[in-house]
C-alpha cells in the first residue's frame, strides 16, 4: 500500500501566497500615503469654500473683502473707509497657512496691479468677473474656478 502524500502546503505554494501578500500590502501603503496632489486638493477645496464665504460676506456686509495669498499662506482683508484691515474677529476668515508650503499661485486673468502677494477683491455686487486660481507645488497643480455668480469649483 502506498503512503498518502503529507497534508499541508508546499514551499512553492507558500512563496506564491507571500508574493501576493507583499504586492497587495505595497499597493495599499502607496495609496495610503498622501501625495502633493492630495495636499494641494485639500488646500484648494478649503480656499474655494472660504472664497465663497468671503464673496457672500462682502455682499451682506456691503463692504469689499479681499483674499490675499503668498507662497506660505493666505488671509482675508476688509475695506474700512480708506484702508484694508485684516479680518480678526471672524474665525472662518482668519489668517491660515498652506499645509505644504511653498505654493505657487497663478490668477487668470492676471491682476491689473502686480504685487508681491496675489489679491482677489470681492465687491458688493452679486456678479463678479470669472477667474481661475491655480495652486501649484512640485509637479502637482489644482485649479479653483469661479464663474462670477458665486460658484467655486476645484479641478
């Protein structure tokens, strides 16, 4: 009588399973680590919501509100009489930093008065000029599109 084969897995079967598990874990860990594109997208979504809020506040308060941004962060300013003052009593429109600075900002159409910091001014009117604000960092970029009537989308 022949002895039956031993029960269990062969070394080849175990190695195949280990390779499959290794590849799967590698793919999961690559997707779990956020990249520059994801950080820019989160910043852009936050900025888009705050731009919409600033636009609405300018209409409600009947005062101009400006979004001003540099490579490290951004802030909101409100027009009082003859000068721009930093918004300090509003927790939502407070000064903030980008999650992973430096960020390059580009406005289309470009501002009429070039300056060190990019500035977008929202007036009292419910209709503004459409614009595209592009945030770039490294090899990633994200665009915020404003249609001029209060809708801001992130592409």
